[in-house]
C-alpha cells in the first residue's frame, strides 16, 4: 500500500470542506486503513462517506486489496489535536496532567502553547464561619497535558 498516495487522496478530500481536519491516519495490519476526521462544526455521516469514496475510488483493489474505515471521533476518546480544543471552547474538560493530578473546568481559551480552564470552588471564608464560592483559573501548557476529555453532561 502506497501511504503517500493515500495521504494525498485524503488531503484532497479534506480540502473540499475546510471545516474538516485530520485527527489520525493509520495503516494497520492486513492492509487496513483507518482515518479519523473531525470538523469545526462536527462531521456528518455524509462527509465520512464522501471522504471514503474519494480515497477508495482512486485506489485499485485489483492491484492490492485493502479495507478502509473513515470515522469521526468517539466522544469518550481524549482530544488529540489543538483544533479539537478550539472546537470545544465553553465546554467542561477533564484534564489529566503528567504529574497525575487532574483539573476539571470550563475551557475558556486556547492558543498555540496552552489552554485556560475556569471553575468554581467552595472555600472557607477569610473571616468567620462558613464557605464562599470563588472562581478559579488555571493556565495549562499543552506539554503538561497527559489526556483531556470533554465531560458529557446530561
């Protein structure tokens, strides 16, 4: 399987809809090709089918047999590329850091190097008894993130 040809076909298919971006392209055992794409506004089944056909119709199964899977990200999987973070601004993220600590908060901003989370916490009052709600912020470098998942709220 010529990986360069597959990558070129995939790039051409993604250029037809600039909202879409590649998350993963894998060449697995037994000539299995796995493509995972996401979009700034999500990915429709129609788009997955279009991308699959764009690749499949330009490869010769007589020359080399293969299987092709084009899919959108599973909501339970961690975010893999920075553009996914931008897409999820104002959503709650569970972020596991390399030091094994975790932070959960609303994603407020994303730039080239870091993300900013915000959450509310209850803390003791500075004077007197009881607690007060305070807004906390954390700026986290991408290099420090082990895994980040969007928290699903029903």
